[in-house]
C-alpha cells in the first residue's frame, strides 16, 4: 500500500506535478502486457510521430482500455483512483482515458511541449494524469514547467508531426513556450524513474519529453482522471481524443456511461 503524503499533495497543487515512487510497481507485468498488445494491435487513433529525417520510432495511441483488459484492470483495481482523489481534493473520481507512448531505443524525436487540457473537451481544476514507465528512465522522462497549471491562458495545441495549430482560432490561446531557450522564465521539473514510479501531473501543466537516447526502448502508460469540478467545454474544433457522438453540451458533467466513476 503506497501512502501519499501531505507534502506530495502540496507539491502537486503548487507545482502541477509530483513524483510518486512505486505507485504502480506491482502492476508492471500487467501494464507491460497491455502495452505490448497495443503496439501489435493499434487503434484508429494510433499515430507515428517521428519525421522522415529523425531516427527511431515514436508511437502513441489512446482510448483502448475497453478492448485491452490489462488496462481496465489497472484502472479499476489499482490505487490510482484513490490517489487521484487525494491529489485533486475531490470527493469523486471519473476515468477519462488511457494513453500509450512508445519511443524506440535511439529515438531522436522529442515530445513537443504542450498542455493536455487544450486538446480536451474538459475544463476545470480537478484533474490528474499518471505517467507510468515500465522501463528505467534517465534522460527521456517527462518534463513539466513548474506552476504552469496556474497560468491565466491556455497554450495553443498543435499537431505533433506537422506542428500546425490544432484550432483555427487562437484568440483564447498563447503560443507554446520554449523552456530550453528561456529556462529562467520557465523552470522545469524532471525525474529519473524506475518501472512502476509515476509522475502525477495536472491536465493544465505544460510538459514534454526528450528523445530516447538510451539503448533500451521507453514504454509508458498514462492514465487520466477527473474530479468534481470538471465540465464539458465546447472547443473551436475537433478535440483529441474526439469521442465522436458523445452528445454532451457546454457546462455539462461528463457522461458516466463513457467516463465511469471509480471507487476511491
């Protein structure tokens, strides 16, 4: 049983991200099996994100938990929902979606800086993603701009491969920041990780990752949860994930037959 401390909760709320060592350690064989199945059986949303001139592979895919029993098992039976409730200070927790991110050994492709909530049709302050590697990570870990979840405006989402803006209208968004060019303006958090460790980060936290220069692959499962104050928001274009046919309207809580409440 992993216990989340008050200092970890405060770190999450202050910085928008915190490392929770060993949160999924006992689930690594199950998560790994699910990721390997996903790699061999991609969904309609799977994407290859390496450009022609870049070395290695950068694959991602999402919304597969209802067809991959290993993912459903960890979502519903691990401590994730309970920990999510504590970090968000939420009475109830809904599951939003799963996301697999794979970088081959020697992949030169960075994960672009971005903010998840900008892609989603969610809006609110109670949200958390768990970024869970099943391989040791030294230099290809998640990087988070500290405190970016408290910024006044959202960051414009872009298409990872082309770099194009995701929405035609940009009046409600700011440009993507460059922490490597301006580190004094955008201090970043980064962690070395063991299999089963988890980075918990807010949907509004701006984050990215370096390419995988290691001689081993980097496999990650990310699980995303929402709390009491999250509502559906109409975006100026198709969201990612799109969840076609959801039928929700602006200001509504997310439908619980698609985004189930979990025991905490």
